[in-house]
């Protein structure tokens, strides 16, 4: 029997509406490299949704490629990017940013988030050094929305980070690989137009949110727009059949499909969270999005893994494991039901095994 997968949000192909549109347009002849009518229409839809008519919009294939391209396009060779210790570019991209010649300057994170005062202290500390040119210069800030732990920055927190970036005249870059899951959360007080005002550059993730592949980079800061396509091409990110990206975002950005798919994932994650709490499991991180982190007794995890594929995060003690339950735009309600029905009530507390 195939195990039901809850370990990530990109196991399935794409939303049926996208697949249908790709079939309908399959034999169209279009110019390549993202200069076709579909890409241009998708750009207009994104600008409208962001209320940012002057924004530049570019389509790339995947998240690591996007992060590396954006960061390398902004930083000089002696500069680095500030990020949380848990940030995706710091832990899950095989040193892609360092491979491009830029250091990731990490700050301690709380539930995946960094705060404005930490950023200010990092920047102030660098420039107060005797001879700051002997150290990597912090020259941009990277955060994810949602974070690696599914948590959200509030509008106030994001505004405070934005203000520090303005104070030191450096850009704020928001990784939006799971952006819809964040924006669709009941706890979010941020909208796409808010993000377009507070971030210098961000992206609207597609790979993890119903597209076959693709990320839409939105550049609102005019100083960062020049020659970005050169960086895309040099980094191997310019898809010859660029229309395949444009078509997908045409579909995602019409009829509110992007947010509809995201809400579905969040709703199923909420069902999992409520069931785990009801049955006595301890939450590791208070996430309001499609990623849920809980601490399971190892014996319960072993039993669940007979029928489900889960993502192991860490081990708080010898008897317990922190597990991520991740839903997606395509998660089936009946599969969530099966998971809930497989949970054992009253698990042993952390630090205390059942047989102790």
C-alpha cells in the first residue's frame, strides 16, 4: 500500500485548471524567454493584485534559483545578507548563496523569526568596528513569509524591519515560496499590496502552491530593476519556453485561485492541529499556516510511518521526535481523516517515556 504523504507541499503536479490551460495552449507559437503575451498578461495581473503598477515582474523556475539570483543581483562581492539562523538560504540551499560569493550573516531566530532590533544591532555593530572593511558588510535583509516554521511576521514587525532597512539604506527581500499560505492564514494582517510597499523585492511562490513549477519575482525598488534579466540568464534561470511560466501564473492570479488553493491547505492543517491538541500532543511551534510542528513519542511516530510519510525535524529527547505535518493545495480531506483516526490519545510527555 502506498503511504499517504504529509512531508511537504509539492508532491502533486499542479492544479487541474493549470493543466487544462497548458493543454489548450500547447500548440500555440510564442516568442521565448518570458517575452510572450502570456507572461505579459500574468505580469499585469500580478501588478494589479499588488497595487504596484510600476513593479517589474520576472518568472523563474524554483526557489533556490530565485533566492540565489535575487541576492547575487543586489550584493557587491564584499557584502553579505542578514537572515535567521533557520532561514532557508542558511540551512536548506546547500550553500547556494555562499557558492555565489556572498556570506549569509545569521541572527538567532525565535520560532523562525528575527526582529528589527536584532537587524539594527547587526548593522550598527558592523559600522562601529575599528576598520569595518575587514569584515563582510551586511547589505540586505532576507526573511521568509511564512518562515521555515510556518510562523508569520505581523505587519508591525515587517514595518519595523522595513524601517531599519531604510535607516541603513539596504533592501529588504522577502522569500515568498509559500506566500499564499501566509496571506491566507486567519492570523495574517498583511496583504499583497502591504508587501509590495514594505519589501524592495519579494516573490509569489508557485512551485509549492499549485503550479508545476515557478516563482514570480516582484521588484518594487527602482534601484534594483536594472539588468535583472542579465542575472537571470547568467544564472541559468531564463526558461526558453517562458510561456509555460506565464500561463501558470495567468491561471493562478485569476478568479482568486491562488488564495483559494492556499486556504484549502491551511484548513486541512488546522484540522490536523486541532486533532493533535485534542489528543494531547505537544505543539513545538505555534504555526497558523500549512506547516504544523508537533512532538511525538518515537513509538507513535514509528507506528504512523507505516501508513504516512512525515518530515522529521529534530529530537528534543531520546524518546520523542519533532515532526512536521505539511498540507498542500491538493491535500485530500479523507487523507486527513485517516491521519486523525490513526493518532493515539494521551501520548507520553516530553522527557518521559511511556515505559518509565
